[in-house]
C-alpha cells in the first residue's frame, strides 16, 4: 500500500477536482490522472468515476481517503515523538490569519517564540466565516473568527479557542450617542450603518438589532477593512460594529457597548488533525492560546 496513493486520494476528496489537486501539488492535471490510474491498478479497484466534466471518488476511493487521514495523523505523531526524543521543536509553521485577530495575537506569539528554531510564516486572509475551514488545506494553523463556538465546516478538524472579543458600536466622537456609556438596540437602529459583507460575524450584531427592534437597519455601505470602517464612521453620523481589542486606531472614533444583546466573536485556531500532531505546530498553537488568554483577561472588561 503506497502512502503516496493514499495522500493523492485524500487530496482529491478535500479539494474536489483534479485541476485543484494539480495546482496544489504543482503537477499537471494529466499527471494527477495518471497517478490515479496507477492507484487503481495498485488497489485493484475503481477509485474514481466521472462527475460532470471532472472526476469524483467512488465509495472505495472515499474509504481509502478516510484511511489516508488516519495514516497522516499516525505518521505525524511518530515524527513528533521522535523530535521529542531529540528534544527539538523546529521547522516552518504556516498561518492563515484574519488581520484583526493577528494584530493582537501575532506580535506576542513571535515574542514568546523568541530565538526558538521555528519559522512562522503568516498570510493574512479576510474572508467569510464559512470559508476559513478550507484554508487548512494549505496552512498548518488557520486563525479565524466566528459568531459561534465552532465555526462552520470544522466537524473533522481540530478547533481551539484563542480569545473571546467583545464587538461594540463605533461612532464618531461628536456623535449624539457618544455621550452615553452604552447604547440600546432602539438607539442604534435609528441611525445609518456602515456594515460588513453578508456572512461575516460582525453582521450577526446587525441581525440581532433588527430582531430586537423589529426594524430594518439602514446599511449604507458594506466593507471589510476595519480601518476603512473607522475612516467612514469618523467622517459622519454613521454607526458600525468594531472589535474592542484593536479598534479604534485613532481619536476620531469611540466604541460603546450594546446593551441587551450578547455581541462578541470567538477567535479560534483551526487545524487538520495530522498537522496538529507536529511538535512545532503544537508549540505555536500553545503560544497563540497563551497570548489570547492574556489579552482577553486584560481587555475584556470596561
């Protein structure tokens, strides 16, 4: 049983197409197809079948793809035990991180790791909540945010809570509501908003306000970047939802808690089970958990 055949079947199961597997593994689609035929000869079974213009795994192929996941976990665990025997935790650990979460996590993590022989390579990604789980295909650790304890599509993945960050209502310092210690759903529903794209965790606050008040919030713009949101809010009478730990960056905008609605986001780490076994990955994950817990404890209360 060739482990490389198992890995190929898992890649096809995870990525969904021969073209995607080829791009991820730096091979041509024809080379991937040839290796799939080689796997079928080796196992003596039909492992893929036509699906539209592409291929999909048969039931036999899915059995082997699932087995590939178990094999990957076992191999990585064995490698981790060997590194522990030698007393080393070294290597490259790749991160895909939400920028507003990485802003308060990554500096502390890099300080925590110091001169340890672990290279952290971070890619910043700002995507819809449901899309973060897919990033584990190409990164060791994915730092995501979610309105829920467990993000979507993570049933077969490792999820670790890093921080719980309050989400508050942002407004210009001269806004009529800025004199309040906290604001109510009825008050914020009466003003126009700068929103986020649909499917982003911050939008759950808008939905909760609409449910509590029975009115529709007037969303004038939907943008992703928090600094752009701050610039727009600071220039007018608009309101927005921003995270407490990293906003606002300047003096033109203030945050006020929203009374009567539980508004917050969970900052989580998402990993594949096999990669979670790597000693270097475990070390970085531990640093993320430590920094997140410390930050939450120092910033969560007003």
